[in-house]
C-alpha cells in the first residue's frame, strides 16, 4: 500500500474479538442449516447456502448497527465499537457469497450475460402494474440487493487503517455512514423477496422487529446525546472545563490534573471525587501524588495534611488549600478552574458506576 504505512499491532483483544466473531458465524450457520434441513428436507444444497448466508449477513448487520448506539448508552460496549470493522468485512463476504450464488443459480443458465439478466429481469419476469392496481408481490427485489452489495464492497475496501490515514477521519467516517443507505436497501431487498417467496408470517415479523430495534436504539442514543449536549453547554456557560473521562482511582488515592495552566489534585475519598489545590503549604509538595490518611490528603514530601472536602488542615493547624467544584456529565469529569472561597466545603461528585474508565486529559 505504502512504504510509510505502519500497521497496528494485532493485540489480544483483536484476536479474542475475531475468535468470537468466527464462533458466532459457525454456530449461527450450523443452527440455521440444521433447522432449515429439518423443517424443509426437500431444500437443495444451493438453497440452504443461499438462505444461510443471507440470514447470517442480515443478522450480523443488525448487530453492527446496534453497536454504535449501545456504546453511547453504555461504555461497556466500547470494546465492540473499537473492533467492529472486521464484523463489517464479514458481512460483506457473506453477502458476496449469497449474491454470486444467486446470480449463478438464477441468471447464468440462459443466453444473456448473467449481470444483464440480473438487472433487466424485472422487465420480463415481473408485472408491477396489472389489472388496474399495483402488485407488490411482483416488485423486483434484485436491484436493491445489487446496490447494497456495492455499498458494502466500498465500505469493506475502505475499512483498512491505510485508508483512514489517507482520507482523514472526517471523510473516512462520511464514507462509512453509507451503511445506513445500505441497510435501507437490504430491508427493501428482503421485504420484496419475502413477498414473492414466503407465505409464513415469521419472516415479516422478524424483519419488522429488527427494524424497530435498530430505530429505537438510535433514537434513544440521539436523545441521550441531546441531553448530554444541553447539560455540557450549561456547564460550559458557567465556566466549567472538561478534563476527560474519570480515571481509575483506588479509594484514598489521588491524581494530578492539568486544568489550563494550573495543576489540581483529584482525590478519591469515601467513594466520591474531590478537587483541591496541588501545592502543599509547607514546601510546595505535589499533593496529587499523595494519599488520604485518616481522612486527610497527605503530602508525600513531609506529611502535611488537608481535608479533601474543604482544604483545611485538621486542628490545631490552620493551613488551607483551595478546593474546586466538580461535575460529572455522562461519565466525563468537568472542573471549575476558579477555586471556591477559602474554607468552603465541597460536596465533590459521586463516582460513575463503571469505574474502569481511562484517565482524563491532562493527567500526569
């Protein structure tokens, strides 16, 4: 591709993801083949492969489309989001097998070029308008599948990090938004195909459920993002500054955060987070590198103590350090860079339920 391209390491997470994906495909194919062969023993091998690859590709497409909104609703789904490109390539390969086999089986036995036959079959095999009314059961479904397969081909070809680097994140992401038109095309392809070949209500019901689930997840994620944007805008207007995701701090430990040009100590105390000044009043020791001992943040240099809530030293000492207001917005930590009035107690913020977040921007 290029002498300047540097491949991303194939880490354990990617191997586990691909192994789980391969297992899902094998298990799904075996289950569907077994059930179909039992329900319809007269089905040919070609029909079994056609149905298996189409059902698997369509099912995995729903999983792929659900990962994005699920990751917005719950960060536990983020590992799936980071590795979902291989899922997209797998969907394309299954769809390609389905499309090639269907073209060979239904359009390669005549005198016409198979592709020409595929794209012009509606002119001779379908009667969309007859007897003075529209006949949906005669509506051609092949063109929708061909267009969708073309989009999936583009997305699979551009999924490599080489193209992400060359196109830039914005354009690369714009290309991958084509997955939504591809989904609409595939829904139309499947729906019109069902009208022509199936009489059981099972397939239309499953198709409708899948569409409703994907739509509902995206609407929920959009609503969540709107609330977050509104809350973040209000916090920003009040002077709060985002510092990133909450770090993984053990109880009683601290971390140094850089907020603008100043350094702040972030402290975990009684399962809440507090922000204090980072400079000890004794000799300027880094309080963010200290620990909470007997309820007080202790300087690692000479052991001077400060209460995380109000920054005051315990009696009979009268030293005090500044404290800062914190806010938690959808798992992201925000801090007000202007300290509270001296000796003002801060309530801090409660820790999010998911305590395994990466460290915030500016942490040191």
